[in-house]
């Protein structure tokens, strides 16, 4: 269950535009989370994308490190959310935008990830 397969990544331009245009969002520092809940129509229950702003982190090395840390925290803690979404037979597209000013420790990222995953599962 602790995997992050290619099917779970949100990479369709059309879907991403729809998510940012008509999805809802909430703020959980250092993350801004956008989500769009719909009826199940694909093989996966969730699709997620992680974004780090180029304006905040000029070096690609820093942006990639942050995205790696965020993906790992999500991968290890997503099971409760996915279970709840599957029970309700829904599909959720999620975009996680990192808006912090510096690179935090992994433990802090993991704590905040757990918080936004709990919030998302309460929405379902």
C-alpha cells in the first residue's frame, strides 16, 4: 500500500486546469491544498501533484528536494484517505503547493502532511 505509482500522479493538463479553476482549497502552512471531489471514473481513487514555486526557490535542486520530501510523506501516510475515498466510491484530484520560505525538516513536512490528509478525509 505504501507505493506511489505513475497512475496516482496528476499530469493531465486539462484535469489540472479544471482542478485550479473549479476545485476548492484550504491553507495549512507551508502547504496550500487544492482538491476536486468527483464520482469514481478511473482506476485510481486519488491523483495528486506536488508543486514548489520557482520564485521562492531559484535552484532546481531545492525545488526537487522539497517535492521528493513531500511525495515521501504523502506515500507513507495516504492509506487512511484512500481507504475512505474507496468506501464512498469517489475520486479526488489533489494539488499540493508548497508556499513556505525555507526548506523545513522532514519531520515537520510529515506532520503537516498528516494534517492536510486528515482534513481531506473529513471532507470525503
